[in-house]
């Protein structure tokens, strides 16, 4: 009797969750459907494409810099992620495992920068970038993110958990400090590294405010900036089918990657959220 | 630190260790000083300068106080916080509780609800913009089928802020769900068993056990949510900006502090005035952070 009641309850929860799933997933379905419509389907409303039209995809690959934006985003996100993994973990390791005069000041100095909103820094960065000729370069897009205080804090938290014994053992064996960090400490915090890598990559892949400021020509845009400016630039009405092709091509590969690494990504984001 | 102590060696070792530490830290330290600290000071000093940089002034702040558009952007930003943060947290909690109750398809639900969070804000903002479109959008089409008059959505100053907020909630609620799921996992099972023996109802168990134990999670999500929505920019820029329309429109009804800053700095190139705006934003965020530290210290004492 009681079991039956619980089963009925579960059915209701499933119905409720499925209804939510449909609402949450609808924009993605609509995006894909719209990318296959021809432009006339937008002005005479039709739910499904009247005839499946792939020409939008052909157009964005051949007539726009779309692939170039893709490439730019990959270059920027991968480079910044690698830089963050190396530097953040190195600094986190030193702060967690070395005692030296000034350690506390260094830690506070780095941590205090977490309170500065990016919005406040973009103007000085832009002035700096113009002075040094970094506008419209990869370096210009990347330099503000190469080392990151939150990542340092996160890595320090995890490095604290690495036992001193194994580090000392390595020292007694005559291993250099750099090698100890690389060969002994880093393998101990692999889950934290993968979490940090994921959030850094996602953040840079989706970044918009800074790349829109520092890039100036069409072929230096990152993917979000390229899509945004392509969509707003056209005075002769919004080309919805092309924009939806671009959005689909930007979103679907991310979703596929997410499906493959779902467990790791979800756990990584939860981990950084909870530890931070 | 090894404590094998001959007289001179530990001293030497300590110096060497210090040197090693600073060798590792030198590049990051220079980075933080030149890319974070110095620009912060520069932003402050810029906000106290005239546009030709010939003299110091507090005119930027005076102008700010009298600028109705700025105050509108502050008001709107406050509205974004009030509308999005509680809703995205409540929805995230409800979904997390739902998923916790079911045995099958958990990974599927978690995956779908979390998807919006990892997808590009720009790309999905344009999808929403298409759906919101007054003439060709799917929402108005559905309303017509239901015999409800079509709405203006992003085009109507009374509805635009809520329309933008809906997109923000849609994207952020998956994150809340995820963090709440982790929080719920951490609640010890025997608490519920004990309560069940005492004959407590489900409702009572939620309010007396689950909710108080989720307190740190709630504070964390509230603070990160507030700070994030104080910085609202990308959605607004992409949902409302364009060649025919000004970002933040119609009639500044969706204008946030950051959108207004961007407009001043990079459309009108008044970097000094824009810096003053960012200083105000900085102070607001600082206050929120301080309040957070206060509450956090309290809430862990259960």
C-alpha cells in the first residue's frame, strides 16, 4: 500500500521534471529547427521548416569568417587554460607548501584581486593595450586571463591536502623543487586540475566583454563576438536563418563534448563551487 | 621542514627555500601587480580626471549623481538582482529536490537542466531574441493559438526587463540545481531516519532538517548570484542591441550599470566618466562581499 503510494508520487515527479525538461530544452530545439528554415519561413510563421534548407550553413562557412572565429576561440581558450593550469597550480603549490617570509602578504595580495570586478579593469587594459599595440592580437585577447586568483586559491586549497612526507622524501632523494611540483605534487591534485581546466576553458570560450573591446577586425573576433557583431551589424533586417546556423554550430559541438565528459564537467563545476 | 639541526645548515636551507619560492612567484607577482593592481589604481585615478587629462576633478562624480540615465541603470540592475537571484535559486532547489526523489533518469534530468549553463550566452541570447520577436517569434504565435493578445516582450518597456531576466534565470538555474544537489547529498541520512521514527511529516522534515542544513549552500548561491547579476551585460547587449536599436532599450528599460559603462567608454569614448561608473560598481560589489563575509561567519555555527 505504502509502496504503491510512493510509486504514484514518483510518477508525478517524473511528469513535473519532464515538463521542465521540455521548457528548458525548447530553445535548443527551436534553434536547430530555425537553422534549417529558409528566410521566408521566418516571415510567414511556420513551426517546422517547410523545406529543409541547408544553404545557411553553406553560406556561413563560405561567405563569412565563421570558421576563423572558431579557430580564434580555440586558440585563445586553449592557451589561456594551459597557462592557468601551470601558473595557478605553481603559485598554489608554493603558497600551500612553502614557508617563507612574506608568504602571507603575497597570499593576501593575490586574493584581494578577486574583489576587483573585470568591468573596472577593461578600461585600463584597453588603454594599456592601445599603448603597447596589443589591440586586435591574440595576446591582447589573452593577457588579462593568463593567471587567475580564484584558480590559485582553489589549487592552494587542494595542495594543502598533499602530505608533506612525500614532498620531503623527494627532497631527501635530491629532487629539485620544480621537479617536485611537477612530478610529485601535481599528480596528487589531478581532479582539481581537471576541474580548474574545465571552468577556465568554459569561461574563456564564452567570454564576451573583453574580446569585444580588444578586437577590431572581423578576422580577429572570437566566436561569441563574431556572432554578436554579425547579427547586429546588418541594417537590412536580421538574417535569422544565418544567425541560427551560427548559433547551432557554436552550441552543438559544446553539447556533444559535454555529453562525453558529463560526469567530469558536472563534478568539476560542483567542486569549484563548493570549495570556493 | 626537516628538523635535523646542525648549527648553520637550517639557516642556509631557509634562505635557499625562500629564494626558490620567490623564483616561482616572480612572474605571477609581476603579473598581478601590472595586470590587476596597477589597472585598479589607474581606473580610480581616471575617474578623477577631466577628459583632456589636464587636471584632477570630481566633476565625473557630480555629473553621475545628476545623470538620470545612470540612476535608471542602477535601478534596473537592482531589479535584475531582485528578479533573477531568488527565482533561479528557488527553481534550482525545486528541481534538485525532484531529481533527488526519483530513482531513474537522474543523469538525464541533470544533463538537460544543466545544458544552458555551459552554452554560449551570445548564441542562446540570439535564439531567445528570435523566440521573443513580436511579429515572427514563436511565443506570440503560441499566444495567438491560445487566443491571448500578442505581447511586446523585448519591444515593450514594461515587459523588456522581465524578458531579459527570464533568459538569465534559464541559464543560471542549472548551476543552482547542481550546487543544491551537492548540498543535499551532504545531509546525513540518519537525520531523516530519526525524524521518521519521531513521526515527522515530509514537509516538516524539509523545513526543520534540509533547509537549515542547506544554509551555507544558500548563502553561497545568493552571493555569487547577486554579484553575477550586478555585472549583467552580455545578455542585455545581445538581446536588445543592434543597428536599429540601442543596447539597454527600449527607452533604457533594460539598461544595466555595465551596459551603460560600456556605452560611455567604447561608444562615446568618455573613459573618465565610464571609470567613475565602474568605481561605483566596485563599491557596490565590495559592500555585497563584506555582507557576505558577515553572514557566512554566522551561518556556519549550526
